């Protein structure tokens, strides 16, 4: 990926905003994930009180870069491990995180939604969900555990083993999104949510998140490499 297609960062008062816009499907590559980690480092260094992740119009993220996913099995496994560590970092980040889902969010895009504390979706035609099984890829344990934690119990099996894809309203009902708003209001609503959550005492928010999620994060990270070693490349 070139510098022009890598995620960008800005600080809006006390809210850090990371924008995914590669001009296409906003895929996660080794380069973009490394850059995202650096941008989260920047948000922490800036003392941001909340983080917003936003996509380009109509496209939140289609997941991993398929060229990297299908080049070699070893490369695929390394990419997914890197993605898992990034999403689990977001899931446990010591500041409120808000996803502004601009449209399609598949595979890694849907996992990003599962990783964020608050998920605001645009009321636009969109495909949202974990489609891994549909392309012959076993859903890794870290993604299963995030889905188990964030999705409704009634939707969990269909969304994981069944690879069910939802529109925005269905994604809200399933638990990928918390609220769906008109497209024109998406970013302002996400920013308002970030500012509201950012007013909460930072230490109490972070410690409570840790109490709620640390066990899952530690357990999954301890097993992530071994789990991915058992998974083959997708059949695409």
C-alpha cells in the first residue's frame, strides 16, 4: 500500500479519528495493520480521551487483503495473527472506542465492529458479517470469542458457523451495530458518542473494561499462533 492509501489520523479536540480509505474496499494488509498500530500509539501519546474508526462512504472494510491471504499459507497465518493482535488491542484499549460503519463490513471489517465499544452504522445498503466459512476459511478462535461476547445469543450460530450476512438493520439486531442513523448523520453521531464517553473518568473506564475483557484477551492471545497454525488458506 502507498502512503496515500494507508489509514489517516487526526485529533479533534480530545477525540482521535482514524479514517480507513484506500480508495477501494479498505482491506487490512501487513502494512496497513502496522500503520494502524502506530496511529493507536499516537492517539495514546496525544492523550486522546476516545478513538473513532471510520471508513470511506459505502465501505467500512472488506477484511484482509486477499492477495496476501492467498500468496502463501505462512503469509496468511502471519497476517491473521497480526490482525488478531490489533483487534484485541482495540477491544481492550484503555479509552472508549467508537466505530462509524459507513457501509459494507465483512470478515475483518465485521471483526473491527466487534472490537469497538460503541458501533454506529449508516442506514445504507450494506453487507455486514463474518463470511469466512462461506469462502472455506475456519473462523479463528479470537473471532469466535469476540462474536460470542458481542453478538446476541440468538444470532451467534448463524453469524459464525452459518456465515450469515446482514443489512444494517439486521446487523443492529444481531449485535454488530448498536444504532443505525441516516448516512448524513453518521460521523457527527459517532463523534458525539466519542465525546460523551470521553467525559467518563478515564481510569475508571479503562479499569472496568479490563475487568470485563482481560481474561478473554489473555486467553485468546496465548493461543492465537497455535490456532492459526491449524487453519488453511481460504478457497477463493
